[in-house]
C-alpha cells in the first residue's frame, strides 16, 4: 500500500480541489508521490472535460465590480442551479472576475488565455473545476466599461440563487446614486443600445419595413402611412435605447431626462442575464 497520511491527502486536495476519494486513489496509483498524483488528477480532469463538452450550460451567475472609473462584468455558466448556488462555484466565479479585473480583459477569449499567479491559464482553471464540480463550467461573456463614474448592479431573480442579472453603467457628471439608479433601471427594463446611433442601420430599416407592412395590413390610409411608420419606429427606439426609455422609477421622465436633471450624461453600459 502506498505510503501517505491524512495530511498528505489534505494538502493535495487543497492544491487540486479534487474530491477526497479521487485524491486517495491518485496517491495510491502514484505510490504516495504528490507530483505524480497531481498529474494523474489533472489527466482525469481533462478526460472529464471532454465527456462534458456536449452538455448544456443554462444556469450560473453574473459577477461584477466597479472601481475608479472601470467596471468589469463576467458571466460564468454551469449545468444546474444546484451547482450555481454552491460555495465552490461562487468562489470560482469571484476568482475569474478578479482575474478579469487584474488583466483588464474585455472579452472571454482574452480572459481564458490569461495566466493566473500559479502559472495556470484561466481555461486550465475552468477545466480543472469541471472535474472537481462534475459539471460543464463555461466563462460565457466578459464586459469592461470605462467612464468618469461607473456603477455596478447585480440582481437576483430568485432569492436562493446568486445574481442572474448584472449591469454596468458609466456616466459623466452626476453622482454615484444617479449612476446606480440608471444601472438598476437597465436591470429591470433591458435596453439594447445607449443611443439611436448605436443601433445598426439594417435593424432600423427592418423595423421600418415591418411597421409599414403592418400598417398596410391594418388598412391604414396611404396618406397617413409615413406618419404611422415613423411613430412605430420611434416606439421601437423608446423601447430599446437606454436614454429614451421611460425611467423605471418615474415613467413620466425618460432616462435621458433623469440624467439631464442630475447634470450627467450616459457614456456606456453593459448588461448580462444568465443564459440569454
């Protein structure tokens, strides 16, 4: 029988994050050699990753931090809500967020290729976590927002789960409360663009075509078509453009008016909802 102690098992578990039984088996196979046992666990973990590649990740969480005019938002996915609310998964997501902040990552590929302090890449960390947790784990999206003042807001859609919606909002002028209010608004009433100019021209043109076809189908008079179409396209903007949306806390004002009253201007935003 291999020569190792309970302390050896504890050390290797802390180093690899693997389960106790897996660690004991690896130490047995490696005849008590820590280095060989760690390699065995890593190989087994990689095999497990391959088996899990085809699985669907529809649960998970979003994590965000904003400081000194920079905000970072990450979406980390898993297979089940049971794992999503586990301490191990939440700690993993926080480690991934901290790394995104440290390297200034603006997208998932950049983050996954970055190297942690222990020499592993984030992708290797995720792969090893797949083996430990037993589910497919995926870093889906990363956003980085910069501005004069940046607020981060996280929202739980269920009290027993971690945050499922995350928003970053950057503004110039105003104060922290205004920035947070706008972030909370964007969590509740999801915009797709900051301004009209940020919506692709082909999207607007398609909305215009649909509006005209719908008006004709409804039998609207030819003379009124232009006005009706413009009205419906403006309605599309009011639904999708952040600064034109009716403010969630006061529907009589637009977000743009709230910002103007606070002597502020929206600079950028990012919004993730788990799985969407």
